[in-house]
C-alpha cells in the first residue's frame, strides 16, 4: 500500500486510485519488474527455504489524504489477507509519508495491525521511500526499516532485494536486528537533495560505508517530503545493526548531526518563467527542461497549474514545446470535438483554483487516447502500465499539451512518447517534478531551469499554510536550535 501524501492538495485520494490487487495477482503485477516487490520476489524466488504468500499490492499517485471509508476498506482487506496467509515473517513496501482522513501515519497504523496479527516476535521488514516521515510507531512496530539510497529514486528494486536478504538473515538467525532513530526539527527542499552530488551524496556514501563495513545492516537517511502539515513532521536517520543497540543509536546520531550541519546547503534558487524561457532561447538546440516543482504530480500537486502554460502559449518559440496538465473538462471537450478538429477551450486551473486560472486557447486536437502508458525509465513503476483516465494531445501553435483526466508522474519521457511526442525533438519540455525528472532528463537536456510558480508543492515553504508541524523547525524558523542531546 504505497502512496506519498500532500496535505495541502485540493485533490483527495480514493480507493480506486490505488488499483489494488490481492493474492496471486500481486505476483503477476510485480514479478520481474523493477519495483520493491519485484526485488523481494527476486530474492525469495531464488531460495527453496521460503514460501511466498502475496497479500496486497496497491500504488497511488501523490495527493491529499485517503478518504476515511476507502482507508478502512483497504486496511480491512490487507488485514484479512494477512490473517489468511498466517505468515512467519512479513515484508512490507510502503512510502512512509502516507496519510488518510483521521490518520497522520498510515504506515504506523498498518504496522500496528500487522504486529497484532504476527505477534511480538515474528520479523517485519519495512522498505520506505527516502522521503518518508519516520514516526515512533513505525520504529516500535517494525523489526527493521530500509530506505531508498537514491534521489531521483532509481533503486527501488535493489532496496527490495536488500530488505528480502535482511529478512532471510533474520529468519536464519544470522542477524538479530537492533534499530535506532534520530529525528531532527528540519525539512529539506526536494530540489537540491540529489544523492549523486552535493551534501546528500556525501551522507548517503557515509551510510553505505557503514553497511559495507558490516558495522550496520541498513542505514537510511530520510530528508522527508516537505508538504505534510502533521504533528510528527521532520527529517530522520534510521540505523539497523546486528544485536548492538548502542551502535545503532550512534550511527543514527552521527549522520543526523552531519545532516543538521549542512542544512543551509539545500537552499533552492528558482527562476521566473519568463527568464527561463528567454534563457532557453539563448541555448542552442533542445530540449531545455523547465521544472515546475510547485505543481509536481509526484509531490501531491494536482498537475493543473497554468503558471508555465500561460507564458508558454504566448512565447516566441524556436521549436516545439511539450507540457502535461490534468484537466478532465478539457479532455471531454477534445473528445467531443474529435481528432482533427480545432476547438476553443480553457485549459488548467481545474482543481487548485487558488493558485491557477484557466488559460483560454484555440487548440487543434491531434490525438485521443485511453491514457494508459508503461513506464520505461528506472524509477516509479518501471515496466508497469498505469492509467491516467482518458487523455488528449492538443496543439496550440508549437505548444503540445498532453491533457489527462487524472494525474500521472511526469519524470519519465515515456509519458510523452506514448502520446506521439518525442522530448528529444522538443525545444522546451515542462516537467512537474522537483528532482525525480533528472534521472531520465539530465542525460538529454541542454539546460534545466527550476521555475517559480505558486502551488501546493512549492519549494518556497513560507508560502504554505503550515499549522500543525512542530515549531521551531528549520528553515521556517531560521534560529531553530539542534536537539539538545545531539552533539553537532
Ligand atoms: Zn520520494
């Protein structure tokens, strides 16, 4: 049951957004795929020592809380599947920053249920996204927690393998896991938290060195995703050692202190859209990528912002541009008009009416589709086909607008390619992502600009209406002191 939440999003999550499958269908979806569960299966399938009992596989794109009845239904289905499986051990792949109506900590709740079914002694290994918000309840109920080491996230499969290997070591008696967490009054903007360069890369390398030396089983840095207004919010480091609780705490504290010391290095520089577009024209060729992170669909924004679109349709472009937007009404209009027709319509501002206004355009309807596409780039759902409702490609001059009824990740060029748009031949490609897009787009981009538009996943935290997070917290409170017992 895997989803990241954004508690500022105008769009709530429903049961169907998870497209859940149960029992054997789980294996069909994930076996041979580059997901955490694909990684679990890769290791478990290679040994005769265990029998796999698949319970549930459910993934939803980031949005606001899962509705209460839908959450109750998913929980009940998970619990009954788990009871039927009567497992000796449980591997769980979750995000770590999922919320539901009335529940700030979905993972903690799921773990509590799992712990009640399994009893106090059977192992539960939990794999989490690097943006997880670690809670006391997760640490208390999981035997071991294993986080991604990459951002952009490209190591889901390896994290699944690592979790399954650790589980086999626990079951064989080779490892008696001891786990410790260090929480920090800190949130880190996603835009500068790459794990292949900069301060986060050094921290991840330190974590990996502890693992490689055998001093730790798993060390995970969780710089948290910033768009959750909940009480237990903040960055964390979690360390799992083999039967050495003091060492686990020491590793977690040491790396947390290093994260705290480098916190200023994550500050983000954003460009105005007009500046980015005129700078892009000075660059020879394309694509030049404009990252509209304030409307990042992977960060829970609705994907309906016209902050870039309104400038794009007026700009003097030297080549084609591509942008994705969620707008069910525009899709319906395109289907009504039909392929080859030109229609007057308004695009965008469909959900987040506070931050965006619709843009009136005269659009040529180039393509209509059922909105299904298969992710190819290493990252989210690689090899898995997801659905974004019906979709249409609309042309306004040189601007190709892919509109869909529902949200979709935009980090993979396969999104556009599946709809007849090749980003390689575009002058401008707009992605709705703070950093995840870099995995597939940095190798082909001639330039990258992070643009400043209003939205519910803005890097400008001061613009977000936080009410419940613990204060002081950095960077909202510049003078936030380090935790008293942490030696920095
Ligand atoms: Zn993430």
